[in-house]
């Protein structure tokens, strides 16, 4: 009985409203936009195909580098290898994350040059705009003696590694000790590498008179890359 | 029962008396008709044209890395006007990266016979994502966050700017002299009226942000509802 009353009231209201031109009815239509954003990938790696190569040189009396070691001896040894395989799921390409250069039984005036290829296995162009270079000097027991400091005042990646004797984090020629010359070179910096492209770089080292016997120098070089359109944010 | 008989008797006496006095319950009558024909109009709203596609790379450098493309699907023909519109526009961006943006210009068309007004623009995101409407460009821009929460990308949907072209004449490296929405003159779609057989030039822009993850695919949907113009609610 109550329901009938409510129904009658609703009907009455609807009739009244329609009499005054008010009807709850309208036409409408709808469209849809579907958005799909497939992100690319930015993956800088060492080349999966071509292994790195390490060369020895000695300097003759004319100041020219000659292959091998003085008098043809096999004293020092250098090897280079890529480790830590990586895979870019987007491009379906492989590469390596780390280049390890091992120099054993080194001595002053021993030159070690290493060449390796950088490969852009992502989908976004990359600018290689610099390197972070750090290192340590360790004694024969593996204890860290000094940190190594990178010194490259003109920023051309042709610089020096100094033992941070006073531990202040800055190179002070009066106190700190120059032990290694280090040069990283390519045709130009910053170095742009497009997707699927490769660029060869060279890391040259020679050991100075003050490099200490029976000690171990570990050098860590991080290659800094940035998507090519953001270079101005990181590179002067 | 007795009461009914009395009423009937009274009624008979009354009729008899009226007939004596010349009043007879009889008349001639005639009739006219109204034939009504209501030909209803139609309200059909959709996309018809992709006008232009461009992105950051067209202005900033010569490379072609990312790409933003629109496609139309789900055609629907208005039986009244005979015009065909598409109900779904798919905007696909590939190989996107931070600072990349892609804009597509397309038309929203009134293929029906009734003026329409855009009543509602609704952004729909998959689970785990949230949208923050821009206070500066209400109804025209949303910031999309993931569940970390980090800003992943912005979505812009707006009426073609009046000052189109003015902001695009800057030499590379391309840089807006101020906020994109201000310089470009972004205006929301809601409330725009489209007359029958007319179109509204519209643009969609997506710009991924720094925290968008590599090799991931992000999706969103936007529903645009148009209503007959006289029922629009501001």
C-alpha cells in the first residue's frame, strides 16, 4: 500500500515537471582516446663482439714507442677483458658492463695501451661526456695505503694519478706522489653514440718512477653517459 | 439499495422536467485531427582526421628516435547525416625518453544534426597509477604518478591554441620562453560547442619524465563525452 503511494507521488511529480517542460532526458555520445607510451632504453655497454686489446710499449732513445718490452723481454704483462654481461630487453642486444685491465709486474717506463669498443645497445642516442676516475694503492697484503687522485686541470682526459699522501682529497705536488700517467682518448669529447653504433676508445697508462715496488694500484674508471638531448645539463 | 433508487428517480424527474422546458441532452458534433510527425535528429560525435604529428625531435635536432602516432578505429556512421566518425583514437609513442614529447593534432567532429558541447573529459589509468590534475591548466593537463610514487609523464588534452605557431618559431635548441601551457595558450575541452558538420581542432601531448622507466609501456585512456548543447552543465 505504501509502495503504491510512493509510486503515485513519483508519477505525479514527473507529470507535473513535464507539464512545465522539465524532463530529465538528454542525448550524449562518447569517444575514447587510448594512449600507449612505450619507453625506450638508454644502455651503454662494452661491445659484446669485439674483445678489448692490451698492448705493451717501451720508449727508445729517440722518444718513440716501440711494441713489446725493452730488449724483447717478457717482464710485465697486461690483459684486458669484459665482464658482467648485460642484456637490453628492448633492443635484444648483449654487452658488458665492465672492462678490467690487469697489469702485473709493472715497472717505471712500462707503457700499457688498451683499446675497447663502447656500444650503445639501447634505443636512445648517448653522449659519453666524461669519466669518473678513482683508485687505490694497496700494499702486498691488500691493505689500502693511499687513495689515488685524478689530476686533469684542462679536462681533456689526459691527466695523472697521484697518491694522496696527505689524505686531503686534492693533489698537492709538494706532498702527493705522481705514479701513473693516464690518457683516455677518442676523436672527440663529448662522444655521441647513436643506437646500434660503436665507438672505440683507448686507455693509455705509463708508470712513473715513484710508483712503488710490490704494490698494487687499482684504478676505477666510470664512463659517464647521458641521453643525447640532456647533454647541456651535465656538460659545460 | 433504497438510496440508489432515490437517486435514479431524482435524475429521471430532472431530465423529464428539462425536456418539458425545451432542454434536451442532444447535440451535433464534429472532429478535427492533428497528425504529428517528429523527425528526430541525431547526436553522433567522434574523430575524423589526424591533422598533424610532431615531436620534440622535429625542433631540437635532426635525429629520429622517438615517434608519436595516432590511429583511428571503430568507425560509426550516422544514419541521419551519412557521415562516418571514429570512436577510438589510439595515440602510440615508441622509444620515448625523458624530455621527449609528442603532440598530435586531430579533429573532434559533430557528425549528427544536433549541436553538441563537450561535457566531460575523464582520464582512466591502470591500477597502480594516479593522476593529479594541474591547478594551472584544469581539465587540460594531468600529472601521472606510479605507485612509488614518482612522476612518470604528463598528459595534455586541449583545444588547439589560438596563438598556434607563435611558440614554434624558436631556433634549436628548442626552448619555450616560459611554461608550455602559458606560452602555447592551452585551453580545456570542456564546454566547447561543435555545430553539426563542424569540427574542433584538438591536440594531445604526452611528455615522459625523468622517472619513467626504461623499456616499460605506460597506458592511459581518456573518455570525452559530448552532450546535446542545450543540456550542457557548466
